[in-house]
C-alpha cells in the first residue's frame, strides 16, 4: 500500500511539474542550488534583501515578481500632480518630466524595483508579461551568468522571448559585486521605462573603499536616462522611415525631471518634482550612478560646491580619484564618495547632455537637489540660482571625458588611466592568443529595412534628412536568428554564421550585407578586441557592451576626425599604440572615441553564445551587434529541463497530414500514465502490492 502511494504521488507530482514548467522555467541546473540557504524570501517588495552583508554569513534567496505592462505617465493615479506636489508621490503615479506619454513599466514604477542583495545571494525574478502585443526579456547588466548562461536575457541568443501573458523565472547568483542594473532587452522597452537598479554589496572587510565613506544608502542610487516626450518606437519609426530627428529633448533622474512648466492659480508657475538626495553634515556618502540611456547622449554630472571621489566603474574598484565632474555613457556605472562638509543648504546636482543632446541640437539637461539635514524645506524649495543648459557644468577635473584617449591633463582623466584595484591577471599577457578588429561607422547603403531600391533608395533623395545611414560592424548588419542559439544549439547549421572573413568576396562596402554575424573564440583564449570608430560620417560615441564578461581597457586614442583599420594596424606595427598592461580598469561597457580606437582584453573562460553590441538602442535594433561564441557546444552547460523553445514553423504544404498530439504536455502526461499503469500491473503480478 505504501509503495503504491509513492508511485501515485510520483505520477501526480510529475503532472503538476509539467503544468508549471509549460509556463515558467527556473533555468538553473541542480548543481547550482545545493549550497544556498533560504533565510527569507522577498515576494512583494515589502521585505527586503537590502541588508548589512556579514562576512561568513550564508547567502540567501531573494525572490521578486515583475509585472511588465504598458502604462502612462501623469495617469489618473496622479490626481492633481504637479499642482499638488504630494499627489506626484502617490502609488502608481509616474510624474516623469511632465509629458503625458505612453511608457513601459515594471510594477508601475519608474525606474522599476530596486534589487539590492549581498554577493552570492540567489536572485529569483518571475517576469510576467502583461503587455498584450509585445514580447519581452530581462537582462541583468553586469552579471556574467557564469553558471547560468540561460538567464542572460537576450532574445534569440540565450532564450525565447517571453510572450504576452507568459511568465519566465530568472534564477541566478549575484556573483559580480558592485553597481549594476537590469533592463528589458527587446525593442525600445528600456527607453520607455523598463529598467531598474541591481546593487550587489559585499561585507565591509571585503570593500577596499569602506574606510573612506560612512554611509552606503539605498536612497543614494542615481539612475539617469535620456528621455523623449513620446513613445520611443514612434521616434524610431519616424526617424528611420521619414525625416524626423532622433535627438532626446530632456533627461530623467530616478524618474523625475523639470522639463515642462505648468500655470497654476495666481499666475504661479509650477514644475514637476525633482530627485532629492538627503545627507547629514559631517558624514561621507557613497553614491551609485547608473546610465540607462538609449541614444547618443553621454551625460555629465557635477554637484555644486562639492567634489566627488570616483571609486568604481561598472562594479569594479579603482584607485580613488577626486574630481569635479563625471561623464557617463549608456550602460556605464560609476560609484563616487561625497563629503557633506559644506554649509547646511540646498545644492544643485547638474546633469548636462552631450553629443546629440548638446547645444547643436536639443540642449538637454536636468537637475536634482542635494539637501542637507536640519533645513525646514519642502519639495517646492530649490537651491538659489537657475540652471539652464549653458551653466549645467562645474569647472575642474573631469573623469571619463568625451572623445579623449590615453592623454590626460589637469582638466580631465581618460578611462585607460583609471587604476584597477584588481591586480594583474592572465588577460594582461604581453601577447594575446586571439586578436580581432571590429570597425564601424554609419554607411550610405540601400538597406532594405528603410531604403528599398529602386522605390526609395538612399540615393533617390537629395534631402539629407531622408537619407538614413546604416550603422554596422565590419560592414555587416546583424540578423537575429529565429531560435535561441544557446538553448537550441543543436539546430545551428554549418555555415550559419558569417563575418568579415567569410564574406570577403562580397562587396559589402557598396551592398548592404546582413547575416547572422558572429565570431568563434577558443575557450580560455586571451582575447584582444580592437574597436575602430572610423568617424567618416559624423561625430558619435558608441558604448560597446559585451555580455558574459568584463574586460580590461588597455588603450584608447582619438587619432583624428576619421581613421581606417589599416591606419590603426600600421600604427600598432610601428609600436605607436600605448597599451596599459599594469592595472587597467575592468569594465563591461566602454566607449570608443570618434575617429579613434579602444582596445580591450579578457580571458574567454565563460563558454556560451554572448551578445556584443552598441548600447545605443536605435543602433543595436538595426544590426550594430554580433555574436561571440566562446568554446565548443560540448563546453556549454546543459539546457535546463523544460526550457522554452521557439523557431520557424515551415511544414511542407503538400505533405500528408500527420497524427500528432494536440498538446505536447498532454502527450508527456499520457506517456507517464502508461508507464505508471504498467509498473503497477507488474508489481501486482509479483505480489508486491497487497490488497485490503
């Protein structure tokens, strides 16, 4: 009787498991769950894993639920905002910059929920797609997913898109400490609000910077983004298929911004609230800056009357540098320490847009407020003086300046001169095992996506606003596959991938070349990637992001207004490229000077298919990306059980109809039922089951 009960329990548990996994996937191999202790679980945001990290304390499991939905700023949830500023802080109210526009939110928050955990905690996020007409995925920017590559969140590379009304469970260890963020990795959803902070802390004894600050508060995370007054897809379509521009008019800081003014009673002008960061005089505070931007709009930040001490970039510690201002590019993160040693007052925090946001175009800028304790102020009180684009800047030493290379002086310090606190590693060997040039620019091509010859080819137009240039790596546009490469790698055919070597007989300089662009790197090779921004079209900065890794930034130079790969190669052969192989900074996102190059190094120790792309949304969307395959298929981790599949469905229309189960899930249940019945019958024949 007991044995038969066990058999039936097995059967029903399998049915329940099949029903669950047909909609959700944990995506984690069993070996990754053996050493975690579930101390508590975060279910709805009311409890938190944001705690003091204690050395030797076991990791905990932190569970989150994300509802992804299309929403609206200044909705009915905002009541009388901004005329009554208290209404702007109501639950589900998204004030934004004062523009009424469609947005994409997680749990009706902008930015979305903050994930703050300790290093090696297990993060579980159930992402439910409540958008009726769009699929989605989530990428955990900065986490390498060493043991969980299926959780990287790139559609058609590591997983299928999450379809409307489906839920996908992301499960991964927070192994990379520091300031990171999560964001949607489909279409323009990040640009419309689907992003949020991911902070991974360490015990005080393991933080080399802990002696120089007193507080590391959750309220001192700054998430900045360039912001449009309408849905980003509308801007994208208008720009690519008509003559509209793609220049963001403003910025948001933690979802707030002063852009539009509103006329109140008594001829009074009111604005949307601004982000505020509160400090107590006499203490030192750690701030974490996340640039979630989506267009060509680097952002400069400074704080009136205060210097900042930059201590980290992209989660990796650097030797502290005291500066006045900091420039960040889309996808980058920086941490700095600020000493609250000034008079108790309100101070402007100034944010100034560069490149496509500068004085030539939209003059996009934004402000936040640094508020000292002991002031009897309200949300309607602001620092003295007005801020506009022209004065949204403070003079002094600047970190990560625009379009700079290895040179540095008293006014700026460039990325390669930041000194990593992580010592020498294999990636800094004198000679790499694998070197690869990736050149890019904007090209005059008849790209069928938006220039179909002879109907409306590129050269059909004399109006330059109607001529859309095509951004490409090595003159190739990335075409995404129809199935995820990692989880369905057995479906990859020989010759499926292309690159500059396989297409050398094709004149991609004049014809639009589009294919599954990828390179294959041997496992554990020391890799050197040389990004070359040819700079012939116009001035732009492209932040490059590599999934699954961070890398050393060993060299960077602006050679002129434009440059060719051959010129960079010749310069290298002559020994004129200065590589910093001592302690260059570790990053996962880095910019390339226009008309110059950036050289990065890493050890290819994380097998899989990893996305390498420009982190400007409009560029990646139309093919400025490629696949980096590390290792062979057999080097990659097994596909999780019941992991979702997708792909083309192209049956032979002349083939005879076949008898198939209407539901693969019901087919599996029937198979197991037959097995159980057969097993019980056999046990009865052997008198192993007694009847009473």
